[in-house]
């Protein structure tokens, strides 16, 4: 038999110190939890901070410390603790609920709503998350949605209160007053009263009457200004288009919508995004929408779990559209490309992905850079349709085993292929101010944005 490991002379002392530290941790944690339970948040805070000196990363101790700070009103510190906990445990719905409560107490109802909705994405039957989501929506003034979540949580008392508040909502009084006002005889008046018209006709040489036309596109393609007789010598009288009859105008000037029953249809000036069930899309350039559609901001996903960060920023935020209907998007000089994803996964620069069907599974990621310019990408897999938006028509570039491909960052659309390794590099090593590129190594194809004239 092989002899067992020899213990050093000091090993026993280290074991004793570790055991004592564990005992101190357990004592402080237990006493802190008991203090919190009886409502003594200040004592709980001190004991929990003591426990964390022995085990700084302990999840339950950090969670309880956050709760004690919340009860003491130290919301900034509580938020910091829960954000750090979520970085380590992004799939824990209870931590998201606790962070949502911090936001709710701070009056940040939108942030609280996002936390509770994410918690419910992770755990749809989480009753506390349902109830707190109702509170957050009520704080935002969305009483009808708040009532729905109170009903799901089984909180009938607050659901009834939302119903009473809706019944007493000022908007009903406004609607009733508007109905009476519309019923009363109130003839339309000219924009210029008779006295004002006379005054205008008696103005000096600087008086000119402006007539609105269709965005400057009159049939004669001239400025829509009617020059009054008696202008200075040399002035040319410009003919003015007669106003169109409203019914005639609306019959002739119809929005050009490309045909399409599902997915995406791309026309000369507009794009149709069809929704049947659920679909993720941006809405920048929205002209109009039809149908019964519910919209919800989408959150980024890492390692299969939702985070608390929005997918996209501002007006280009990615939204989850549910129901049946369609959006009409103005192209605004942009190029839209509809593609079908097969079994092979693909990666796209986040800005270029405009919409995709729910059947496609997505995950957000980034390619880090030493220069600080990280590349944010979306990894797509599964079968379904997607819509890209670029400046020019995307073109394909082949990758070879022995020849890495470099694409300037603003020209990159995406790539697909087995074992492709991406990394961000300077375009010129000794002149990083000239910008960065993505270097791809492996086998497959890349898509580059190729605007006309470049």
C-alpha cells in the first residue's frame, strides 16, 4: 500500500482556524437572519456584514444584507448588491424580484417593471413577481394591465381597486364632455377672420399669402407661393394648384405596400413585417400598423438566460410582437434583405439584424477588443426567416483555411460556417486611430455591407 500524505506540523493549526472562521460565519449569518425576521434591520446589517468578512461571496448572506439595506432605505447600496448577485446568478428569479423591489421603492417604476417581467420569463408562476408587477404597472398608471397581473397573482382586493380607479379615471369625464361638445352646433371658422383678411389685403409690399401643398410636390413643381398683384417690378406671378377634394386625394394617394402573407415583403419604398403568433422586430421607420398586436421590449440573452439589459437602445430597441397583424416600415434609403436560416448557425452584427421569427433561437455576445471597441453580435440558430438592414446590398466573401479575412467594422454584416474564430484587430497595427476590423479565421462565408460607390 502507498503511504498516505504526510501532514505538516502547522496543518492542524490551519484546520482549526478554518473551522473557527466557519463557526463565526454561521453564527453571524444565523443571528443576522433572525434579527431581520424580527424587524431589526440595523442589527441584521451589522451581523451580515460580519459574516461576509469570513465568506465575501456567500449568496444568501449577500441577499440578506441587500434586504436589510432595502429596509433601512439605503437603496443605492442595495441595488449595487443585487446587480452584483445577478451577474453571478442571472437565472435566479428571486434576485430579480428583489432588485425590482429596490427600484419600486425608489420610484423607478419602468426599471421595476422590467425586473419583474424578466423574473416571470424565468419563472412564469412566481406569485410574488406577478403581484409586484401589478404594483409597478399601477405606479406607472397602467391600471388595466396592473389589474390583469393582480388577478393572476390571486390578489382580488387590488384587482378590484384597479377596476374602481379605472371607472373613476378622468379620461371618461373628458370623453363624456367631448361627446356633448361635438353634439353642439359649432360651425368651422376661417383661419383668417374677415377683419384679419382685410388687414392682410391692405399690407405693404412684403405681404404674401402661403398655400400649403403636398410636401412641395405640386404638379408644376414650383414653390407654392401666390404673389399678390402689385408686387415690385420684375416679379413673376406663379400659378397655384387648386386644393384636391379629400376623398379624391385619399383614393389616389395610397401607401405603396408590397404584397406578402407571412414573414417579410420588401417594396420600393416600404417593407411589410407580418406577425402570426410572435416575432421579434425593431420599429424605427414605422409608418403604420394593423391588427391586434402586443409589444414588449426584448431583453438580451446570455447562455440561454434573459438578462436585465435591453436588446438595442432608444428607438432601435428590439421588440417582441405577439398576435396577428403587420407593420409598415419606411425604407428611408436603407437596404432590407430577407433571408431564411437553415440548420447552420449564423452570427450577425447586432445593428444589422432588424427582425426575425420566434422559431429562431438567439443569444447575444461580444467579441472583446484591446482598443475598447467591442463587437456586439447576435448568434442565431434554428429554422426561420430573418430581416437584415444595411446601407448597401450585402455581398458574400469566402473564407479559406490558410488566409484570415479582415473586414472593417462598419462594413461587417455577419458570417456563418464551421469553426470560424473571430477577433477584433486594428486595421493598421501601428496606427490604431485608423480604426478596427474583424478578423475571421476558418472556413465559411462572411457578409459585407457594400454600398454603391464605395
